[in-house]
C-alpha cells in the first residue's frame, strides 16, 4: 500500500479540481460559501490566541475567510508558490504587490508596454510618494541592463504585454534584477499559470486578474498575489491586513469553480486563437497581425521558450485607422465588443479608446497602439464560426 499523496504531488488537472478543498461537517461536494464578516470563539482565551498568532483559526473576513482560503490554496498549488493572497480585483493585486515593498527614494523599472491602469500606477501614483520610475522597451535586453542599476528596488513586467503582445525575456530580467538586489513582479494574466510560470525563470512575485481566464465566464472580479513566505512576512502581510483590498467569499467561490475547468478552457482557447490568427494573417486584409504562437511574431522563439502555447489573444491593425476599426467591430455578428478578455465568449477591444485611453497619444504610438489597433480575445466558440464572422466583417469594411 502506497502512502497518501500530498496535494502538491497531484497532477495539474487534479490540483485544479480538488486543491485547497475543505469540507464542513455537512460533507458538501461543492465548496461552501462562508458569507460571514466575523467569527465566534468558544472562549476569550481562544480569541486572544488567534489575534496573537499563536493559534490557528479565522478572526475577520478582511484578513482571512474559509472560502477565500480555499481559493488561495488552490492558486498556490497551481503556481507552485508557498503563499497566495486573494484580492478584490487584479489591479488591487498589482498595486499591493508593488506598494507593499516600496518607500520614498526607491526606484522601479518597468516595461513600457503595460495595461493602461498598470501604466497609471507607474507613471502617476508611485512618483507622488517619492518613488523614481523608469520605463524600458520590454524586448530590448540592453535597455533593461542600462536601467536596472544599484538602488533599483523592484522590476515590474507584463509578458505577453497588453495589447501589443511584446514578450520579455524573464530569465534575463530576473538575472539583472537579482544582481542588484531587486525583486521582480510579473503580471502573468495573458499567459495564465497554465502556459507560463514566471517563478521558473526567477520571478519573486506573480500577480493575476482572476477576472480573466480564471473565472473565464465574465461573472466575477478578483485578483491574486503569489510570493515566497519571506516576501509575505516582510512586506505583504501587514499591507493587506491594514489596507483591506479583500476578495468577497462569493467571488472566491466563483473563481474556485472557474479553476476546475481552467485547463480545458485555456487549451481550447489557444487552439482556436491559433486557427483564427492563421486566417487573419493569411487573408492579407490587415496591416498587422500579432500572435506569439506564429513564427512571424518578432519574438516567437522567446515566447515558445517561456510559454506552452501562443495564448488566447491576437492583436491586429486594420487599414484605415479608427474609422475602419470601428466599422469592423460594428460589423461583427458573433464576437462581442468588450474591454474584457479571457472569457468563454470571444471579445474584441479597441484599446486606444478604452483600456489604454488614459495614455497620452505619444505614449500609445511609441508602444504601437494605433487608432487602427484591435485586440481579439478568442473564446470557446467553434473556430470556423469565428473565422467566418471575421471574414464577413472584413468583407464589409473593404466593400
């Protein structure tokens, strides 16, 4: 008879379905939702011990909650990290992962190609508190080497980037950062924990928007920070405890359900995206088609070294600028216009007027986010239906 396996020894699909599950005395098969703000204690001494940290147990849902804890444990098992902490949104995770460790006088180096709200934190919020920030072109290894100097506290990257799909060499950036004692925080939303594990390349902290692929059905907001026990103890624990970017137990339950089918959904999304990207590139009707899984992507080789597949997002430029891009969006019959991504439903976005609207025009142009640029998040529909929908929309704008 073999010894009982630890959850960390389970294979991926099993971790996604059963990781972190704790059942109440009722023996439910689906994880329970503990919709409670506080908890009672059998004795005053127990309450005192829990607050002192000498006894295990829950005290207040701003700090921890049984349903949220199940989601956190499952995420930690999936990412292979000691600690996972859930937050109310993905942006709450990004903000907490950065600001918990920064002080006035510190320096942050980040890639230029970031989600609009991430750029706002780097460009606008951190400098208000005496933190120096420097942006570099993510694909330029020499630029990273020049920017990451002694005194750099944190490096922040998003790879593949939103929406340009730039790919950052994680191993190189982590090597440069660690040489000067800096931590590396990676936004891994586009790749998902299934396609890329930044910690395998040296990253110290990984953040997710659970709103995207983890939920995968457009139902709930949520975020997650994954890190070492030391980073949690030294920086993150007290920051989260006292600032309260807390995930709702109901949202944690929704995201737990999402994790059960994450592998199935992401695998199908990537297969569909590869087919759609090939159609768009081979149609000859677009000015540019970017997809990391295609050999014509400028960093295809690097992407395939770091990622298990090309992902679910394609970025294109439509000839004719914003007017033509809007006409294409409005001609779509199956694909929805939305600023979200990672959904079971295919979604199309015009970044310049939505997700990256807050960036100055010069900054958008520098990144390659044009008025003609569209971001396509490929879902679970039949790939041929998506191709036919895009085909008819392209025909209409070229007529």
